[in-house]
């Protein structure tokens, strides 16, 4: 029995979303985390295996395993169904989502794991219930996450997200193409998030207008996506990147990749996610994609993934 979950990127509004501004995130369906559930011998208990990271651990229900996101995801799922003895199962995870790059690897692996566990138990969770579990797991590991990562991954559709508000999806007028380029290194999300918090607390009069402008960009971008004005969308990406530079969360490598993408003909470019490394996005057409991709590789990207953003068949909202 196998279950999966996709990667994600934040298209607009990262960091400002923590302060209540809107943000836009889209799934990257070609990169996935997969978990298989297999019956284990009786009394073997619930084992989670990750061959890639050589992790193997057993889930107990006696106490919260705060150190381990996957154990916690399994515990919360079992408790949700009132199960007090872990089932005899082995959950094996395989993921092609790079870890710690703002692609939502953690939320995707947790989501796939909970889905596989539910399938093996022949239980169902609504998307809302699944999202609540994955948010709890994210909280243990990222302090005060806005909830955007778990939401876009659980629903696997483009979302317009405002912290604490009901999910809104985006009607995509015409599918568009993004290149996702990896700088090859990452900084744990809580570090740039903490730095922005310190900046905000030290100089609210300087930081508040930046956060508000990012929110206005997300609103304008939503309109541009819904009307298919991709030239405008590109300009909004560039402006959002400049504002993230002002929040000190970009890096030399991210700036170099953005400049290279624009010079090679991308309609827009920006860093994505927590920043200080991780990934950047370039908005391309079929005509510019090959040139922008090779420019990104020459400028130091360790990997470039092309993804098409469109509405899934079963979109909600
Ligand atoms: O997990 P990442 O690296 O994609 O970044 C999360 C986005 C932030 O806005 C920086 C933090 C948050 O909780 O929304």
C-alpha cells in the first residue's frame, strides 16, 4: 500500500505571511515523497524506516516523541482514531524532494506517512483533519509556522493563503511554467524567520510597510494569475524579491541566480521560502525555458526542476 504527497513552492508572500499578509503557494507535483505500509509480524509494533537517511525507529504511544516529526505524525494519527496500541506495521519512506530547501520536504513526508498509515488502518481523514495533524507536526519543528506549507501540500493545489483564514484556491486562467533552481545549501527556516522578527521588533516603522507591500503584491499576483497576465506576474516576482532582500533573507547565491534568469529572458525571478539559500523561481515560457535553465546551471544552480502550474481536476474552494 503506497501513499504520496507533493513538494511545494511559495510563489509570493513568504515571511510577510507570518504577519497576516496573504501569500500564494503552488504544489510541485513532479517531486514527491512516498510511503509504503506493509504488515509486520505480530507484536513487532509500528516501525518507520527511511533507507536514504538510514533511520529506523519504533513508534510508542506512551509519550510525545517531540524530537521526531514522523513519530509525532504517527502518534497524532493513531490518537485521532482512539487507537491505544500501535499496529504491527512497517512504514518505509522514499522521497525525491531535497531536504531543507523550502520545497516542503518535511510536510510532504509527514503527509505521505499519515496517508499510508490511514490506508493500512482502513481509516479516512478529511483534508481538514489531515491538515490539522500536519500543522501540529510543523509547529513542533518550526516554532510558529504560518501553516502555508502543510496547507498547499495537503490540498495539493495552488492556494491563496492568509494565516488563520479559510482556504481560498486560485482560478488559473492559463497554465504557466516555473523553473525551480536549488542553490545547493539551505538555512533552517526558523533562523531567517527569527531574524525578520528581530528586525520587526527593533524597527516596526521600517519593516511594516515592507510586509504590507508584499501583501499587496500577493493580492495583485492573484489577480494576474486569474487573468493570465504573466508579464505583470513576472514584474511582481521581481519586486517581491527586492523586498525580501530588504528583509535580509536573500543571499548572494540567490541574487546571482535571479539576475542570471532575468538576463536569459525569464519574465520574473525571486527567491522562494525561508531564504538564505534554498531555492529561487524563474517564470518562463516554452521558448525561454531552455535558455534560462542553462543560464541557471552556469550561474551555480545544483539542480533545476521545471514545473507547470495548473489547477488540478479535483480542486476545492
Ligand atoms: O518552509 P519554507 O522555507 O518554504 O519557508 C516557509 C515560509 C515562511 O513564510 C518563511 C515561514 C512560514 O511559516 O510561513
